[in-house]
C-alpha cells in the first residue's frame, strides 16, 4: 500500500504559502500603521504639549525641556497667578454629577428595561422609540426652557440640577441597552423560579438581574462616558459652584488674557483618566458581555 509524505502542516512545519509576502499585504499593513499613527498623533501631541513650559508651548519642535509643573499647576490652580480655575473642584463635580446620573438611570432604567423586554402591549415599541428620540434632539434645542426652569426652581449651578439634567442623557441609553439583554435572556429561567415559589419581584432580583451584570456594566460605562463628556448642559446651567471638568478645561485657554495651551493639554489628559480607569476596572464584565446570549433554552 502506497504511502504519501506528510504535508508541511501535518509535519508541524509552517507552510510557505501561508507565510508568503505579497505587495497587497504589505500595502494593507502600511495603511493600517499609518491610520493608527494618524489617530494617535493628537494624543501624543497633547502629552508632549502638557510637558512644555509657557515659553515653549507655541513651539512645534520635539526638542524641549519636559516638566511636570503644568500638572501641579492645574491640580492646585485656585488662587495662582496664572489662572483662577478650580480644576480639582470641577473634577469632583464631574464625578458626582456623572456618577449620580448613572445611579439614577440604573435604579429607574433596569426595571424599565426588564418590563420593556418581557411584556409587549400596544404602543410599547412606539414608547421605546419615543424614549430614544430624546437622544436625537440637539441639546441646544431644549437648553433655553431648561435654563428658565432651573432658575425658577433654584437648580441653577447646583450638583442636584446637574444630576437631574444628565440623567436625561443617560437614561435612554441604559434602557435600550439593557432591554436587549433581557430579551436575549431565556424566560424559562424565571418561569422555573416562579414554579419554585418565587414571586415575580424575587425572580427578577435573584435570577434575571445577576445574569445581566455584564450588560449593566456595559451600559453603566457608556452612560458614565456620555455624562462625563457632556459640555452644553454644564456650560449653560452652571456658573462656578457646579461647573464640570469639560467646561473647566476650556477656561485655561483664556486665563488672564493669555491662552495656556500647555495647561489645557494637561487638564484634558487628567480629565480623561476617570473614564479610562472605570473602563479598565470593569473590563472583565465587558468581555463577558460579548458572549452573552450564546446559550439558549
């Protein structure tokens, strides 16, 4: 009986065809490298700019004497000779306003998403689309009536007012994301819990809610980022007591009649850290959320 020599793959040797270099592949790799370099260059440039002194901030050269003085100036800027921006207070306001908005959205949005994913009634899809349509409207479209209402209710330049207005941004996002998670969750699991004597509320808390934790983490992270990056509402509805980091960053551009680009870059990099830290903290839940719904009953 004739025997055939083993193929390179069967013998454990790499195939020449698989490792062949082609001009098209090289061009594609170069385009990818160029795209990444083009995308990351603004971040690298901001990092370099944040390390420059006031006399070197307008220089476009890479040769300069790096210093961390800009970061210390930004974090202790209240009362300095350069600018009077209280950036640490603005960071605290952003954390409280964004975290509070996400918390309110989760407390109200999780039961709403569960109800929307489990029960269908006439006009339910229209109601969900109406909730999502709040995200379609430009923020400038509603800022004037909100400005008047906030002054009448004494919510202007308050942290409570910022939490209330930012939850209008985060609530539709939380409901729509978690609705899809509850729809992918098999209802037989809750029916089995009901047969075991659980009430509907206990079945929701003990069975459905733990299974959608990856979705809760994903929606909370996206909602926090949307609330953190919001600029229009804090710009119009706050003054100095509840201003957020996004507004405080821009104030370094005109402090004392001079634009401090190095301080602005340092403040922007500091303001980008909380969402990044939060994303790294719940990364394992986000990875689990990618495979959610793969098991069906």
